[in-house]
């Protein structure tokens, strides 16, 4: 398992679907909140005010393996799968609080862009060095 960042997150009544299972859209929300925590740990804080932090989400994928039932707590684990020339791919998993069994797994690809033009822009060396300890693979020629 790669170096990862993990947070315990609450599952509340309004997160559940009519069958009292964590609603499928809430997994992505839990991932988003944990990802924000990882950005802070890497030293990027709120990501606002930094041209280097400007990125757009290219894709989210998620696979549901088993339901999270009822309210309580879950663990959300995030890591960086790949650092490309202009892209960054995060991996994540959602697990019950008391088991190392994945309830859901997924991936998010973001692309670093130039503000205003929204065109892909290579990550600078400072950014690359800050995220390097979290990266599983570095595909330097990768654009997506």
C-alpha cells in the first residue's frame, strides 16, 4: 500500500438513502473532504491564491464493493497514484471503522490549468517536490 492520508468521517442520517445505506453520492463527498485534509497536510492549505494550485477535475470514478449501513463512522483513505506533467491522479477507499475491507474505491484525475485560458499547464518543481512523498508512480511525460 502506498503512503496514504486517512481520516475518520461521520455518516449521518441525511447521508443515507431510503434503505439506510450510505447514498452513493456521499462517498465522493467523503473523499472530497479527506482530500482537502491531505492538501493541508502537504502544505497547500485552502489552495486559494496560488496559481500553482489551479486545477480542474477531469474525471471521477468509483466502484462500490459493499454497502455502509446506518449512521456511525467510516475511514477514508487517500493517496496519489500518479503525477504526470500536467495531471495528478488520486486513489481513495472508504472502509468501515473496524475493518480493513473496502466498501468503495475510486480515482480522481485533476489537470493543472492556466487561470483564464483553462489550458493544461505543467506543474512546477516546487509543487512536484511537495507532493513527491505521496506519489506511487511518476509518469513525467503524461499529459492527461
